[in-house]
């Protein structure tokens, strides 16, 4: 399972390059952690072959909240269990409540007992790493950072972010959408959909009353923006000197071709997001009802892991027809919404997935030569490994590609110059050009683990 995080790498990269030293350094560390962890795989449960019936009786949630206390070891110390009292720590209690409200949506509206449909315990860790600017689902649990305190606040404060990340767990146990290109954008889209539905249901909002924002509670007053994403108006969520401008398109004419962010999964998700918003506002009433049920039927039905936008459009139209009838207002709303965002259902001769025309970034640079060293200590011993990305396992190769292409290592090196006798990691590469020395203490644990296993691995 690829780790899925709420803040896109392009946002963190822009912040890491900004002129705000504190937030820039935090963003660089967050990028380094994310790059080192993102492609480590954890075992996933089996995909159910039959979706559970809607509104079946299910047991209650089984929640456990841990505290990493600023470290990177998971899961951390248990601070709250199911049925236990509130801790008084806002992060721990918000995580506990958010997990419960997400469980309620899936169980009470969609008849699904937890993420796997079989009562899977819900586990979360708060206070992860130092001022970590993200939250993620790692295939087994939720992990929340506290933010840098200037750009981002604590990540448990946003209920739709909690619902978003847990929905990745549902997708993992059902559709298993590949986290790249259009299937990856659909993976992000599905999480945005059910994330906002958790919030809208909790607030008892109709589709017209809701703000359709993802992560509105995360951005602090210094940021020129309203949220991380807007499902109602993709591309308008923020326009900030440090974060850049929201790059999400709302129509296939503006589909972004890129090898970054697994083929733009957090960017091109704006297209199906807008389609869902159009469906929900056209039908009216609570979006977690008819629109949510249609999307739920697709996710828990016969959908392939490499599903593209056109095929997903076909599936939603079929689901609306099966549930409400061919001539229903719901089916008409679904068909019209996809037309408005420029997606032609596959059954009507939809165009090929443009994201699949992009080469895999690691495969395309498999011959990129790296030199990794570890030096320092009183003995002054040096360990060196020269290699190409093609020699590494794919997850580690992708992690190195993210590190050598991003701003995180130069920022960490600039902010933490080497000290006498301190252990230091060096990484150099000719394409793209990079030559940095970063003190071991300045690197996140996940990055140090990546470097260490690479130095130990035989060529």
C-alpha cells in the first residue's frame, strides 16, 4: 500500500523554497519524511468480493489513539482507547472523535463496518515528528502532524481530512485503485468525496449549504487561501506567495501532464471532484444520500484497480441507473456532470488516459548515477556506495528520485551546516545536479533508514 498524505508535495516544495526560514525548514523535513516513507509497502487485507448491504446492523468502532511525542516511531504511546475518557489533549480527542464520525458515515449510511467491512480497528497517532506538516494513511493507521504553527495548524482539527485519509483505507480494501495517473487521481477524488461527506453529515448540511472545501481548518491566518482544495471551484483554494497557486483543473481540457506527485494525483483529482459537486448540487439535499450512495456502489462494486476517468464515469452512471432508474433525475445528473467536466464515458468512445502516456519517472532515469556517503565521528571513517537508481528496489528508487529532484535536502543542508566530528550523509548526482552534505541529526529518521539500508545493500 502506497502511503497517502493530505498535503500535496507541490505545496510543500513551494513552502520549502520560500523565504520563511522556520516554515521552509519544517516543509523540507516533511518532504524528506514523505519521500522516504511514501513507497514503503505494507500488507493489505483481501478485497471483499461482495459489498455488504446498505444499513445492515454493525458493531461500534474500536478506536485507539497513540502519541508519538514528536518522534517518528509508530504507533507511539497509547493515550486513549475505545470507551475511555477524553484526554484533554485537543489532537488526541479530535482524532478519536473524527475516527468515530467517519465510522458512523460508513456504518450507518453505507452498511460497512469499518474500513475493511469486517470491524477493522481504527488506529491513529498524533504529535508525529517535529512540527510535521502533513497527515497520512500508511495502510494500517492514521498519522497526524502538528503543523509548523505559521502556515499549517494541527491536522486533527480538520474533520474532512480525517475522513479523507480513512477513505484511502476503504479504497485499499475495495477498489485498490493504483496510486498513479488517472487511477491515482480517482483514489484521491474518492477520499475527498467521502471526507467532505463525513463533515457535511456531522454538520447536517445540504449540498447547497456546504462549503465543499478540503482542509479549511488547516491553513492559518498568514496564508492567502481558504483550504487545500475546493471541490466546488478547483484551482481557487489558495494563491499564496509561499504555497504558490492552486493548480487543480476543473475540466479535461486543462488536464495536467506531469511525472511529479505520481502523475499529478492531487492535481487532476479536481476534475472528478467538480463532477461530484455538480451531481450533488443538481440532485440537492444531503450529498451523503443519493450522490454518496452512487459513489459508494462504484467503490464497493466491480471496479478495476487501473480504472480511468471515462470508465469511472460509466460506472457511476450505471450505478445511478441501477439504484434509481434509467430515466431518473439522479442518472441524468450524473451523465450531465461528467459532460460538463469534459469526461466522455468509455462506452461512448472516451479518449485514452493521457496520464498513461507519461513515462515512469524512475524507469526513465534508471541509469541516473548516485554517490551516497556517511562520514564523521571521532574516527573519521567513511562509508560510500556508488549506484544507479535502476539497482534499487522500485520503492527506494522512487524515494531517492523525490529526494534528488526536490528542495528538501538543499534546505536541510543550508539550515544545519556540518559540525566537528558529527556524522554526516552526503548525496551527489549529475542528473539532476545535486551535491549536498547533511548532518545525520538534521535528517528525519525515515530518511536515515533509507540511506542506511542503501549503504548496507550489496551492489
